[in-house]
C-alpha cells in the first residue's frame, strides 16, 4: 500500500503496519500512531513520529540532507536521510527507546536526545 500526494504534508492517524509503505512526496510526514516493524514511512521532507518508531523511516528521499527525523521512541529497524542510513544494530544504546532527533551532519547521521 502506497499513498502519494504532491507538495502536501501527510498526517497518518492509524498505525503503520508491517508491509505498509506511506510516502509524503514533496512534503513532510507526521505519524500520530506507531510505525510497526516492517512498516515504512518516507518523505521528501521531515518525518515526525509521535509514538514508537519500530519500522523504517526515510526522510529527504529526494536528496535533501537538511531533512530530519523526530520520534518519541526510537526502536527503528532503519533510519535514513537522503540515502545515508543507520540500521538498528548500529544505533547507540543511549538513544534506544528515547525521544530523538536525527539529522545529517557531514554526510553522516547524528542523533540527539530531545527533552
């Protein structure tokens, strides 16, 4: 399942389940429910997950390295910004299950705890 909209922010009210893929083309994606393992959210802009991020999140899909990922609980299988990615096994344990901002700095992903 793939949802496409041009130049719009997509707000997802329902959980993103395994096998689902939601893409905010030309805009940001806001998830108000969990992204389950096997679920995937993509956006040309930023991604905000106001719940558990357990699946995959790809921000800046169109190559925008200034895009960011924000989540309330980082447990992701994979996060990427403009094609630069980190898999779960590479995420520093101090960020797991925490509120986190992820951004691209010098062609690498940088994570930062949020209050």
